[in-house]
């Protein structure tokens, strides 16, 4: 059970590392434009904001990795950062796109449940 829990947490961390790359480095590139449905013009106007958002996603990934590296002692880190993922996903689904609920909050909820059950 611990392996599956850590795998789920690790996948959420990787997902947020991927968001960092998309938002900080690929925002105005074809992959970023497609992922977020932006035009080149809109991407150019919002590039700095997206990079800042990407940095926050990196912090979430780092917190989850920190929790994984500390095993049982990292429990609180995992819970805290997964809650951050869920809140950000719910907020994003309300303010930006409904698909964020499934892409971000969904995996976070699954990982949090596993952490709480195995904790």
C-alpha cells in the first residue's frame, strides 16, 4: 500500500513539474499554446503571469518530493501540498476551465485519500 501511495504522490509531483515546464518555458510555443488553448497574441500578453504560475507549480512538486524523501516523517508535507493541489484545482475549475478539476484536483484527491488511508 505504501508503494502505491508513494507512486500516486510521485505522479502528482511529476504532473506539477510538467505544469512548471509548460507554463514557464513552453507557454508561447506550439505545445503550450495547444495545452492552454491560447493564441500567440494572448500568450505573449500573459507570458510573465504564466511563468509565475509555473513557479508555484514547481513549489508544489518540490513539497511533494520533499514529503516522499522523508518517508513516514513526510506525512504532513504530503497532506499539506496535496491539499494545495486540490484547492488550486477546484479554484482553477471555477475560474478558468472545468477540465482542471479532472487534470489537477482529481489526481490530488486520489493521492490524498491514499496518504490518509495508509498514514
